[in-house]
C-alpha cells in the first residue's frame, strides 16, 4: 500500500487508513446509537417485530451522513484555515495529505450513498422522507460550509440535537412500521443530548484555537470560565431524561447503569483545557455507546 507522511515525527499512513482516519470513525456512535434506539422503539409501535432490512438501510443512511458531514467539515475548515493550529486528530485538508477537491468529493460521494439507501426507505415508508434526507445533507454541509456556516454562529448544538437526536431516532422508529410514537420522541432526548455533549467536549478542546480562527462556537461565545457548564448540563440532562423513558418503559432505566462513566469526563472538563481534554472526548464517546446499548436493551426487553 502506498504510504504518505502525516507530518514531521509521525509514521507513514496508508492511503486507505488515511481516508478512514479522515472519516473520524470515533464519532460514528452518534450515527448508529439513534438508529439502534429508534429501531427498538419502532419495534414496539406495531406487531411484527423488527424489519431488519429497513433497520440496515437506516443505519447506512445515518453512518454515511455522519461520514459525509465529517469530510465536509474537514474540507470547509481546511480551506478557511480554521484547522491550521488545531489540537485534535488528523484533518486531511489542513494537513495537506489530501487536496480540498478530493475531500469535498469524498463528502459528496458519502451523501450520495446515503441518498441511495434513503430512497429505498422512502419508497416503502413515504416519499416525504426525501425532504427529510435533503435537510440532513444541507445540515451536514452548512455546519462549516457556505458563506455563513451555522457552526461558526454558535448554533451547532441546536442542529446536533435535532438531527442526531430527534430526526435520526424518530426516523429510525418510523421506518419500521410507518408510525410515530411518543416513546420514540422521548428516547430521542437522551440520545440527542449525549451527541450535544460530544460536540461540547470537542468544542471545549478546541476553544482557544477556534477563538483565534474566528469560529464562534457556543463555547467561545460564553467564554472559557462558563463553557464547561455547557458540557456538564448536556450530560446531566441526558441522564436525567432517561427517567422520562422509564416513565413510559420502565426497563429503559437500565441505561442509568452507565452513569458512572460520566464521572471521569465531567471531572476533566471542569479543570482541564486544550489537548488535556482529548480523554474527555473519548470518555464521552464511551458513555454515549453504553447508554445507547443499554437503552436499546431496555426497550427490547
């Protein structure tokens, strides 16, 4: 496999591994968790069990939208120069390991793949889902793309909650049997808030670099002293909202068994900054996975 250098002092990275790294696989829990939870909720809305091919198609849509959004973010931040002094993982455009045109093409190919799986679902569950899909693509592209990216205006949290919580979870439940349910809406709340927590951990890590680059995330807007409360609030409300799930489906309270995983990241967020918050980001991902798996099991019992 042909290798390329990732910069001074680093080992060569194979081409395939390079693009896998650029897709940010550690963020993909934000894509599959709402599909798993939503599918479990959708199973309860009508008799007949799980329509597995629909669940698989919803998973393809969610993962490829996430990957496409990651590449689009890499491209847009790279050409703007926002990623020049970042402290996080590898970025393809800013590092010079891939041309902006190729990264942009990777984003569009990912969105096209998601569109193919989405059309199959729309054909059986309702063509109005095409409009939902198009809004997902627009949300992914304009997070950091376009003349006025909403991620630079402190609105990222709203869109993450809506699309990685409400839309992904309720949508995955709906395509199972073509029905909306209160349970699907309720379970989307902790799912969406944990994705917001993941975004906050990322924005806290990058706060100083974002402020210098002019990227006015919500963390930058509220300032370094108060920004940790954005993370603590998102995680705390996510765990508290599991209680709402328990009101409709008592077995859903099983997800609270993951609460101890929040202790470490919350402690780091309160007293660390910059690169020292990388473990908090990883810890938040583990919390998101644990809550998602336990919530899915609780709904399935």
